[in-house]
C-alpha cells in the first residue's frame, strides 16, 4: 500500500495522472506533425532563452533536443534546421569555454591542496613521535607484513590503472568534445545557409529573407572563427573571419558595429598567427568603424542597429558612451600586439646570436650567412595565450579528416553522423 502511494505521489509531482501512466505512450504516438513541429520550436525558443540567461547547460540540452526533433520532422538539410544548428553550436562553444575555465581553476587549486596534505602529514608525524617508544617493536613486526601486502596491491593497482586509462582513452576517442561538436554543428548551419543563398532555389526567396539569411551566415562564420581560436587553429580562424568580413562589407552599412567586431576578432587571430602588422591594421580598422559610428550618431545619420531596435531604453547618447568605452580596450590590444611583435623580434635575435656563435667555432666566417637564414616566423612569443585543450590532436582537423574519409570511402553523409552526435549529446 505504501509503495503504491509513493508511486502515485511521484507521478503527481511530475505532472502525470496515476491513472494515465499506460496511456502516455499511445498519446505520444498520436502526435500530429503540427504537434511535433510546435514541440521542436518550443525547444528552440527555450534554448535561446537559456542562452540569454547564461544558463549554458540547460541551453545545450534544449537546443540539442530541438536539433533532433527538427531533423526528424523536416530532414537533416532542411532550411528549418539551420537556426537550431547555429544556436546549438554556439551553446556548445560556451560550454567548452566553461569547462576550460573550470579546468583552469582546478589546476590553480592543486598547489594549495598539496600543501595542506603536506601539513597534515607533518602533524601526523609529530603525534606519532609523541606516542613514545613503547609500540616500536610491534610496529617493526607489522611493517614487514604491510610491505609485502602493499607491494602486491601496488602491482594490482598499477595494472588496474593502466586498464582504466586505456578504456578512458578509447571512450574519449569515441565521444567528441564539446568544441569539436560545436564546430561540426556550425559547419552544418553554414552548409544549409549557403545552400539557401546559392542553391537551386535561391531565386524563390524574397530580398528580406535573403538579407536575414545573409546576416545569419555571417554570424555563423564569425562563431566558427571563435571556435578555431579556442582550438588554437589560427589559420582556419583567419580564413573564416576573413570570409565573414568580406560578406559583411558587401551586405552591411559601413558604420555597422558587426563589421567592427569582425575586424577586432580578425586582428586577434592574426596576432596569434604572428602576422603582427596585419593584426594592427585590422584592429585600427575596427576603431575607424566605431569612430564613424560615433560621428553618424552625433549627426543622427547612423544606420539602424537591429540588435537594439526592440530595446526601449536605447538612446543615441547611451550608444555613444558605450562605443567610447570600447575604443580604449582596442587600443590596449594594439599595444599588446606590438609588444608581442617586439618579443618575437627579440627571440629571433637571440636565436641568430646562438646560431652565429655555434657556426663561428666550426666554420669561422659562416656565422653571418647561416644566421641570416633564420625566419622570424619560427619564434613564438612568450606572451601568446594558450588555451588549455588536449595536445594530442586538433579536434577541428580530426573532424575534417573523418568527414572526408567517410565521404570518399563509403559515400555516407557527414551531416547524418553529426546529427547522431547531437542526439547522443541531448540524451
């Protein structure tokens, strides 16, 4: 009786009637396509709301469910799925950043935990000395038995640890990281958006819809660049951000803040790619766009900002103050980039000096010629920021290679495999 009451209470708390538990599966099967579409759109809306509230884990769950439902309802390459793919990829990127931050905090705390353990061991040793010499004889007798037992246990423990490490390595290879899955979902979004703009049905879309899709495609390129920056794939980041900038310049007003943001991100990527002069040019271009925006705001001739059209508290004065607070940050980034360049030059000079010293001892006059062949690109600046990711392989390159191999050998569609990964992640 008590078990039945507990079950009924649990069902009531979950919003289910105790008398309709067996009828729910049939009800689910009776859902119409309109109901399934509404459920998918609700999951997408919920995920976007979680993103705005910075509840990233909940956003990943809701958007993963939206991708699964929409791919079943409309098809994996349907235009209706592109927005869900984009937001799911963006949520996964934020989740990867959260995990990286948690990992960094954990590593910072290792020193304190080790210090506390050492203190405890020292206190324990002092208390044992205070016990006196009465139990030393018994302790010596037990030490031999414990030594034999600990030796056996250590061998078995090392064997078990090796098996666990191997199993974990296999599991890590099978399960893609959030960063890799984010890249795959954004690639799917890019493919669908591009097909809408450049595919066979491009003539059927209205100019308004085309403008909206073009804007979303630019956002997808920008987010792909951010994923590559997190993954330290600076070549790919520069490529995606350059494509984004070209499309924005062709479709947006010259004083658009979106163009300024892309200039800034491209400057950061070029700096990490050790193209310092180009990085400074891109960062200065971002400042030029913002200055142009301020001038137009003061003259009331600015282009409309779609992100602020629904903000009833937005005013020109507030936007001017906001932009003016951003410009010093970009100038500081320019200073950092120049410092990275100077550090790189210094490292190259040191390398030339070392090579010149080594060659002079063996060949005399060959030092100047050998040192002149050193290229500045070979030195990496100390001040460059390293993202704490696995060093074994680049998830982006692995994903590209896997997709290329599977397409060429089996003829399978990489879209389906990415959707399967999204389904697994949502569960």
